[in-house]
C-alpha cells in the first residue's frame, strides 16, 4: 500500500479531522512521508481542512 492510500484510509477510518502528526503516529509512517502524501492529496482535492492544520477526506 502506498503512503497516499494509507493516509486516506486512516482519515476515513478515524472519521474526524486529524493533524499530520496524528496521522503519522496512527499509521506508523515517517512524518515527512505523510507530509508529501498530504500535499499530493490536497492538490488532487481528496482531503480538505475544516480548521487550521487538521485534515479530513473531501466529500
């Protein structure tokens, strides 16, 4: 499973907005890798930010 999919899966599973640090802790992936994946997911409009520094799946 790639990092992007892991990040998206964690966000969907938790069902609440999460910070990059919380996502990294939850899936056991390095924070820098999570940040890169989240940047791509933001560009693809697959995640949105309901409040500063917290993210959730779009739609």
